[in-house]
């Protein structure tokens, strides 16, 4: 397993990870989210929604991995969107994600 995904697992165990559309949406609006991770197989509509929201709130958005690897990295079923609420974990994940081929897009 790559380091960005194991960083997600660590964030989950530390209680610094939110999952689910509405919860992540709230975290973006309250600026609680430090990084939003979206599955690359999310629908175009969902991608646009989170791109726009993250863009207007200046929250980094990472699109990559598939819903299966996002889910399994945090010990849950498939996940489409995750929010990291800790700056340290967000930096760690972005650092490792920046050097990987599974990531299509970081904003």
C-alpha cells in the first residue's frame, strides 16, 4: 500500500478524517477540512461540485485513487469523498500523493 493511502488510515485512526458527501461539504464550509480527497471514479457532477466548493473555500482538492482503495485504506466499504481535518496529515498525504501515478489532479 502506498504512503498517501496509509496516511489516510493513520488520519482515520487519529479521528482526523471525515467521510460522506454532506459531512465533507459541511467541513469545507466551516474550513475544518484541510484537504479533500475525491475518488477518480466519482461522477463528473460530484467532481464538479467538490472542485467548485474547494476552489471557493481555498481548500486543497486531490482527485485520485478509486473508491475501493479509498475505502479499504480506512477500513470501510467504498468511499467517494474524504476530508482530512488535520494540517499535519493533510501535508503528509499531499507530499506522498504528489509523487504517485494514481493521482490525477491536485489543486
